[in-house]
């Protein structure tokens, strides 16, 4: 539903603005901190780490590039650039899909899996220290419910 042109916007109330602004700043600070910890300790960006994690969870540690792009909320073009960097580092390879000439797989290499195993404790410690351990179980459940709604809405479910 698109608003009428020149219609007065539904301005945010003070509590709504507080929710929006604290989300924006808090999420950016969190992502920055987690990214910095991974880069400083392991030479990986947070986006690279997430790609390695997603591949590690798949059979044969591989998945279609189009599916991977959707799973990490990235454009196909951006993902292709990231995979190229990860290929140069020897952490992933790209292969054609044998059953579909147009399909391309990204696959985690052994060095990629080794780097992931080394980086995972740093990332998990950061997620705990900077988010999870700051929240009660009730707050964690509320956070999950909120972003499940946002994800479902934005992914068209």
C-alpha cells in the first residue's frame, strides 16, 4: 500500500521514535563491534563470516549462489563480489551446477572451514557479550518475535 502523493505522513510518536532510533543506532554499533572483532582477530568481515557459516550448515558445505544471497540478505551482485574475495583467499570455491547449466554453487573449502572454526568462538563471545547476556530470556524471546515479524513482512511471507 503506497501513500497518496502529498499526503501528510503518519509521523512517529515519541515512543515510536525512541524505538526506531535506538534500534538503528544499537544495531549499527553491534554490527560494527562484531565486524571489528572478526577483522582484528581473523581477517574476516561479519558478512564473510555469515557466508562461511551458511555454507558450513549445508550438505557438502555448498549451496546455490541465488539461495545463499537470499539467506544472507544480499543482492546477487554483492554476494558475487564477496565470493570472489573469499575465493582469492582460498576459503570458498565456485562450481557450476551439473543438473542446471545456469546454476552456480559456492562451496566451503577445508581452509575455509578451518578459518570458520577458529573465528567462531570470537564471534559467539561477541554476540554473548554485546547482546545475548545483556537480555533476560523474556527479552530474548521478544526480540526474536519482533524480528520474525519483520523478516516475514519483508520477505513476503
